[in-house]
């Protein structure tokens, strides 16, 4: 099967917290998150074949300056051969490989082993944030297994928490339970308040009107999230200051 990507950016300061990355966007995704900004690529639109030679040329020019090649999406594990290819090209050129996965596919359970660093979201409430509604149960079980495996592996991880308006303490407890699977020395928590148009172009604007923040969280809510994981390094993201 042809390997399909949305493109890549040889230098990025915004894809992994505190790191410079060479970021590659994979096409396709198994989830339907209503807040997704990359939904076109997730739906296999705006995609092009992966051109290895061009990728290698760009990697050669940037490899001394980047901390990771970061493969994101979409959901990269829908194209296992792409994950293997990018992992191998990165490592053979001396650049550690970082994988952003939603950790909800069977393939992810295997492919996380190839990564030197893994980023994943904790989407809570999962049925609404994954867009799977009534079909979310088995997929969440895979997510639990994937995060168990990752925690056991001891790899460095970035745990991203997309926050919709109106989460309850029950939801926060689920996020904490997932975060606390990980060694605080190996995990960084990034809290992402979900924002809607005009700052973003989400898959479901109607959903976002109701559940996304107009710009940023108020300061009290930011402080709340910043204090929830005292043993961990936590960053609460702001789209606008
Ligand atoms: S998992 Fe990521 S790429 Fe897939 S639909 Fe959700 S936000 Fe979009």
C-alpha cells in the first residue's frame, strides 16, 4: 500500500513541549474527534505519497538541530509501514524517533516499541471526545492496554489532555488515573484547552460552539489544571495571551 502523508516541516517548536522537532503528518485516523483540526488529513484528504529521497534530503539539512523526528497525524499507526519507515530513517540518521498516537489501535500496541518518545491524548469523556459515542467501549479498552504497556516500557512520554468546557470531577479523576500510571520522571503533562473558530477549524463547528473555549480558559481554571498533578511537569497551553 502506498504510504500517504500530509507533508512535513523540518523545524517545529510547537509539536513536542520543550523540543525542536522535524514533524511529519501521516494521513488517516480511526477516531472522529469533533474538535480535530487535522480532520482533512484524518479523512485521507490533502494527502500525497511519501517521497523518501526528498524526506532524506530535508532530514540531512536539519538533523543536527532537532531533538526528534516526530510522526503525528491523523493516526500514524493506521499505516504501520510508514511508522517503521520513518522510525528507521530517523534512527539511521542519528535522530531519535517520537510517535504521536491516539493509542487506540491494535497496531499501536506493537509500534510504540519502535519509538524513543511517545505522545498521546487522554480524551475524556471518551465517547464524546473520540466522536465514537456508543462504539467507544472496546476502543477505550485498547487505550487502557496501550497506556499500561507504555508505562511499563519506561519511555519518555508527553501526556496531552484536551479539555472541553464543563468537565466534572469524575472526568478529572479518569485523567489523573491515566497520568498516575506513569513515572513522573518520564512523563510531562500538557493541558490543551479546546478552542474553536476563528482560531481553529474543527471537524464539528456546532459541537465546538457548545464545548470549546472562545480563546483561553479563565485563570482560575488554568490554576486548577496546573495543580492537579503535583509530582509532574505540567504545561497549560494558551492559544492567546
Ligand atoms: S485522534 Fe487526532 S487526528 Fe484522529 S480524529 Fe482525533 S484529533 Fe484528529
